[in-house]
């Protein structure tokens, strides 16, 4: 029976790695058979200019931008390219972490609910 080789993984550069808040991703298969994913964050568009009016007391009233259709900015933050196998493993891991985060949220909500209903807390 073959003996398993143990490995020690060092986390190098973790303090310098950027952290991004994301709320979406775009991508798909690449021509060479990998999986590409670009992460982004969406937010209301920040207007290039605004119209304001000053009153006699020095106060300013700013008018909201006029538009029939609100604009959402999608700011791409990070691009990732991986093998299909790595993509599957990462998807599995993300699902597991999401399940754990749901459990934490449920515990927090349950504790908050108890605080509101239990006068001793």
C-alpha cells in the first residue's frame, strides 16, 4: 500500500491580496477549453454632472438627474481563468461556504429574535 505524502501549504501574500465585494459574474468557456469568469459589482450610476440651485442663505438644492430609465453601473473587478476541474471544485467549495454562511445568519436572526422577546436579555 502506497504511503500518502503530506504537504504543508504556506499562504504567501495573503495580507497584500485585494478584497473585492462582488454581486455578480460573467463568463464562460474559453477557446482553449478553460472557464473564464469576470466578477463585478453593480450600483446606481454616479452622474457626471448635476444641476443645483443656491438659495439666499447659502444652501444648495441638487436636482436628481432626469432620465426615463435608471442607469446601473457594472464595474468589473477581477478576471479569473481556470480549468473545468478547478471550476467544479471551486463551485462545490463556494456552495459549502454559502451553506455555512446561511447557518450563521439563521443563528444571528434567531438570537436577535430572542433578545426582542426575552426581557431578561
